[in-house]
């Protein structure tokens, strides 16, 4: 129920922004999933926020999945074996988020021979190698990707600044995995991921002071990224039971560093340094057991323990001429334990049920939050082609994301539930029909209703930049609801593959301290959302692909009236005519609808050493000026007007791929 698996061949074959294949952007084309804003890789699933998605890489959660301020995801498609999205009817083995589970599995490596793949595009170059370490026993895969925006821009920047300025930006990610078979019953897997975005600016200049030259150096660095490591031992206990014992580590860090030096000729050097740091890291151990007592039961159960360490925004300032300063929230340590049991139960030839229970406990600041989360989903086969499905799931999320925008910015802060802010909760009910037609075509119709409680949002005027107040005092706590209908038609077989998806949905929020306590549309409430994705293979030599998307405009808040007043500064000469804006209800205005057509064509050719392909793509083929944000300005005649700003015009791309 509410689960979709997208073949990697389809993901790689679809058009991509600047030719960079993106797993999460492909998931945005599915019904019930939205992108939030132009070009962003964030996922908004059935009215939920980006923090409510449990995104797993080889079973380990990743907290920030965005490169380049949200325009690309951290997942290198060449290293991925399988992608599965669950939007509802969550099995009991998953927990910790409210809206979706994106389960991404890395390739295990070619155990027979050495092989590889790579590409060179306008944005980045990537290379993947896999092969045996010990044939038929131990294999590896390693995949790396890096942009070269900084390399291309460096000589231009230096030439324009007489060599005194060095600035740039790049991102990279590395995936690696080793699996080794000790015996027919025992296998071990080692997985790792390291990714980082780095922006930098260094400037040197000189001025003449009363005692001679003074040298100035300004050095700014902006970086954020993830680190992940996992060890999993797979053991076959007997013919009916096997287990997986895992030890996992995950970290996300955001870091801004600024250093200024003033070096007079005859005086001591003056140094000023500041640093803003936000960090979350997890250490987790878990045991999962799969048991097949008989053909009518598939039982899973397991336990998990996690230590969370949060540093949600700490500012440090040191200086040779001023006092040192440290501001921000105190580090928070929390412990989470969970257990689950579920059973795929075959009641009859027509009726199959998955029933389970997820239990979790969260200990933080001398407070313990406990929850029982029942899950059930059922499928009834009306006939060989038609099935009816239904599900219910209750979820709890012990962490929150503080965000001022929806762009997946690195300034978004992950914070723990505390003694003052309780965990988020939700329940979801879904029902639908699925029909398997001839030619490998599948249809589904699904409706859902979801309620969310204990959501948080910044109060008006609050921000992550306000460090002298605890973040708990800057947020309002409220609730939300979302409901809708999703239509989906998918074809996975044949020379023409792809899907058509449509969603009709509503998503609302209600906070006592916002919008005068009245219900208002969620920023990414989207009434109509549609996507068409097609890939055509032509004689194994040419691949044609196209995607078209349409969505109702985002809900925003804009001033609807203005009132004049005179600022009295107790000085007649300083009296000024000013205006006060009145905004009305929150998110009461809609931006223009969003739609876009992307196309690509790949020319493939077999070589003695493997296969190569040239891919030419066009993003936003008919150059639609889609709204990114709206701002107001004053015309020359004194009247106010609004201006729409767009992000991406028509963007062509070309890339070269190879595999051997």
C-alpha cells in the first residue's frame, strides 16, 4: 500500500537539470510527492515537511540530502541499486518520521569481474568502479563525484582582482561498499558515504597608514555535509530464519568560519575570528530478524538503540582586541530505543494482511516520551487483475527541523524534542484500488487522510540568527491535516516505459500563535499536481525521454493594504511620511501555476572496451517563466506593485557517459 519502486534504468533515462541525474527529483514526479520550489531536491510528501521523510542509505538515516543549496541531491545514481518510496501504510519496521520512507540501497559490487562507469557533464564528473577482491567471495564498489565550478572560475576571478581574491564553490561525494562472504551462512557488509559542499572567499589588500603599509586579509569559509558508516552482519540461523546485526554512524554538520587580520607595519597584528556551527550525530545499533514459520506467515521483529547528539546553532567569537563571546543553544544528548514486530499474514488466497506494532521510547532532559504505534495494511484480490487495498498507521517523530525557507538551505537546524517541546505525532488512513492491465501496465487509485500534531514553526520575526534566546521560545506549536486522491499509471516493460501521475490534495496548518489562531494553507499546499515521464528506447542505440510537470502555485503571504503614518522623532525636521503594511490571512495568495517540459536524447554506441553515450538535454524547453518568489516595489508614480522573479530559463546541457 502506498509503495512505489522506480527502476534505476528509468531514473537514469529521464531528463535532468544540467545533465545531472537526480534520484530525488525523479521521486518528485510521483503522485503525492512535491518539490516545494523550482529546482529544489526536497520532498514534500502528502502535506508533510522535508524533515518528515526518513531517507535511508543502506539502512542509515541521512539528515541533509541536498547539494548546491538544495538544487541537487547527495545521491550518485551510478552507486545505487534500488530506490523504494513508501507514502503510507508504513510497515512496523520503520519509525521516526511522519510522512514517508525513502529506502535507497547501494550496489554490492561485481563479484566476478572488474567493471566501471562514469560521466563528464557541464556541472560535474563522476566515476564508479566495482569488482572482486576475492572472486565469488569478496567484492567492492567505490563511486566518486565532484563539481568543477571552482576550477573553471578561479582564473577568471584572479584576473579580475589582480590576483588578490580567491573564491569558489564545489561539492563532492564518495560512496563505498565492501561485502565479504565468510561462509554459506555468514556475510558482512561495510558501507560508507562522505559528502560536502564548500564555499570559500579569501581577499588580500593593502592600504597606507601613518606608520607605513597595513595589510588586510579576510578569509570566509562556508561548508556543510554528511558522513555515514555502517557495518552489517547477515547470518542465516536456519532454513526458516536469518538475522541482520548492524552498527551505524551518521553525522550532519554546517559550519561558517570568518577570519579577519589587520597587520600594521609597526604594531601587533589584530585578529578577529567568528564561527557558527550546527551539528547532529547518531550512533546506532540494531538487530533485525526475518522468520518464515510457514508459507502463510512472514514475521519480522527487531530492536534498535540510538544515541543522538545535537548542537543546534553555536556562535563563537574571538578577538585580540575584544572579549571572547559564545552564544547559542546548549548541546543536547538524547537516547532512543525502539522495537517492532510485524507479520505478512496470508489469510486466504484473496486476502493478505500486514499487521504490526512499533514501540519507541525517547529520553531527553530527564523526560521520557513513550509511544505505541500500531500499523495495519490489507490487500483483497477481487480477481487476477484487480485488488482493493487499505492501511492505517500511527507515527511519532522525536526530532524537528527549524527552517526559515523551503529551499533545503544548510542553515536549517535539526533540534531534539525537549522537556518543553514534545515529539511530533501523526496518523494516516489510506484506501485504494490497483489494476494490472496487459502490456505490463499498472493503474492505481488511492485516497488518504492524515492528521499531524505537535508541529513547530517560527513565530513572526523569529530566526536561527537570534542566538541570545532559546529556540524553544521562538517557535509556535500547532497541528496540521492533509487529504487527497492520487492517480497513477505506470509501464515498466517494453521499449516505451514511464508513468503518468496526478494528485488532487489539500494541506492545512493551525497554530494558536499564528494567523490569529485560524487555519491556513500550508506553504506547499498544492491543489493540482501532475507529472508525465516517458522513456523510449530505439533499437538499443537511441534513448528519447521527456517529462512534463504541472502544479498549482505555492501559497504565500503578501501585503494587501497599506496605512500611512508620520514618524514623530520629536524633531520637525526628521518627521517622515511612512506606511505600515497589512498582510491579512497567512498564505492567502497564490503564485502563478508551475509547468515545465524537459527533453533529452542519448546516442549510445558499443565499443570494444564497453559502451559510450552522448546525452543532449534541454531543461524548460519552452522557456516558461515559473515563479520562484514575489517581491513588492514602488513605481515612479508612487503606487505599489509586485514583481515575480524566476530562476531557470531554458537550459541546454550535454554530457558524455561510459561504462565497461
